[in-house]
C-alpha cells in the first residue's frame, strides 16, 4: 500500500531526510536513490507518495518514492555497454604499447595507478550511497577519469552497478574518456611519447 506524506529534515548534501505520513504515523527514512527516475531534487516540505518497508535493523524506510502527481516512468533497459571489458582492454592496450616502447612504462604505471584509484573511489562512493554516508563529489570522479583513470572507472561502474544509468554523469564521463584518449594519441602521433620513452630508458 502506498502512503502519502511530506519530507522533513532534508539534507541535500548527503541526499537523505525523512517523511511523515499524512494523518500521523511513524516517520520513514528517505534517500535520494529511491526516487523515481527523472524526479526533481527533493526539498523539505515536498509531498510524496511511497511504500514503507523495514530494513534488517528494523528501521522504517521509504521505497519506490515519487512526487505527488508524478507519472510512473517506464523502467530504463539495463546498459549493454561492456564497461569492464572496455576498461581491461584499454589497460591491455597500454601494456602492449609500453612493451613495444611506443609509450613510456612510466605513463602505463600512471594510468594503472589512476585506474586503481578510480576503482576504489567508485567502491567507496557506492558504499556511502548504500549507507547514506558522505559521498564522493562527481567532479572528483570525473577528474580522475580525465587524468587517465577511466579504465578502472569502467570496471567499477559495471561491477558495482554505480553511475551507469545517470545520464548527465555518463555524458560528462565519456567526454573525459575521449579527451584523455585524444591526449594520449597526440603524444604518440607527435613522437613525444616515443622520445620520452627513449630518454627514460637511457
């Protein structure tokens, strides 16, 4: 049974608050991730409808939330982009280029390290989202991808099912991938990468 109530104590930075049902009753925990896709950003005082459910700790949570009067969205089909395969393939290509001294091993090490960092950051952010903790800013995730950590980000997105459907995030993410790939390609085509590899190898 769906209930109707108003949001109270909304913390927009952390993306959670509470809802008090109309007519009285126990308030329920509200998380931004439970809102119907395409919903506006909630604020205190918003009238919402929801399904009340109890978690493993006995706490009351609001599920399947939508703003009053909002139509039910058609579920989006799961992404079919083979993110993990693309990420691993990119790292394998980097390893091959480094082996043939097209790019310096130092660059490969940097990309690998940044990919590992991106993977951990996505894991931490996913965990924070599940427990309503402090989130990692999206700008930080994009910055690591732009610097070269996008292969690890791709693996993490698929493994943790995180940030894969949020279209504004994905649009910026793929721009960072394209910019980083273009920068690496320019280094290779211009010969700068080869010269650097040669100088580092002595």
